[in-house]
C-alpha cells in the first residue's frame, strides 16, 4: 500500500495539503496475517521517494485553483491509496476521494501516523 505524507521536515506529519511543495511516499506492507484473521499483525514501512509538486494554494487569487497546478498534484498522488496531512480543504479532499485516495488529517511522527492508519484501516499492528 502506498502512503503519501505531507511533511515540512521529513520526520513529522506537519503540513497542510495546500501548502505542500512535496509529498513523501512510503510503502506499508503487511508481513503477517491481520489481527482480524487471527494473525499477529505487523507490517514493514519503507520510504520510497520524494515527489515535488507545485503548492495547491497559490500566492495570488488568479492562480489559486489553476487546472495545471491541481493536475500536477493529483497526478503525483494517483498511485497512492492513503494521504496523511494535518489539514485539507473540502475541494481537494473530494477529488482525492474520487481518485480512490483516502485522506487522514493527523499530526504525529510519520511512522507512528502510518502505524495508526494501518491499524485502523487493515486491523494490522506493528
């Protein structure tokens, strides 16, 4: 499962979707059967890459919702299943949902945030 994270420093989930100039992409792979299936749970988290994007929220009103700006961001996230951000507006959240990307607003250390989401979504624990 690919997870995109908005982070200013690469350690903490601490950025609003609209202000992100990059997304950190992680892969979370279950390594045991999930708890819901009688297994022990657990998964491996691996950093894959950094994907630079233009900020969704532009500095001036004319560019704020430009089609190229939006397309660039959504294209960068199209293969991800989960997005972790501190905040996100309704418009981009709906577009991501339409693409099959589930958004979570969370402020935590990146790996802890991924563990929290994986636990709630898949019944997996580390």
